């Protein structure tokens, strides 16, 4: 086998070019379509959560399948993830009461106010 027969079998391509010769103009996005940034995932017992591309839960959302789809659509349109409310402490649960608004004649049990305990007034009669 000589050199001429090898060239006839596999001719060289001196002007080999890449397959994709698309040009990019400034401001044009030539990137391929990216997968969605958020997806709904079934967590179990009928609960659905929203995950990001890496599989981590986004925000504090839990709900039904339809609610999860709506939350994903909201996030994809630019919304912020839902944040869980801060836990309520025992002190903030009790509303401060003023002793002026409590009538001892109508009380049936002692009540603790900022000024101290207010006890029911003795019933006359």
C-alpha cells in the first residue's frame, strides 16, 4: 500500500470547520433552553414542596399539588420564596391588659395584669 492509495481512502480535510457556525450578536442569547429553576416535589402524605435546581427546598411552602404548581409558577415569574413566620414566644402570645379596663365586679377568677393580680370583688347580697 502506497501513500496515494491511503489518501484516496481517507482524504485529508484541510479546511475542517466546526459543525456550528452560528454567530452571536451583542444582546442575543444563543444559550440552549435551561431547565426550570424551581420544581414541585411530592414529600409524602399528600404534601408537596418546592425545590430548586439542586434539589434543596426553597422557602417554607408546603401544600397540595395544585398549590405547589401555582407556587412554582409564581417563583418562575420572579416572586420571592415564601418565608415561615417567626415562632411566637409565650410572652408575645399574652396581650398586655390594663387594670383600668378590668372590672373586678365582673371577674370570676383572678387575673394577672402589668400592675399585679386583680381579684374578683366579693358579691353582695
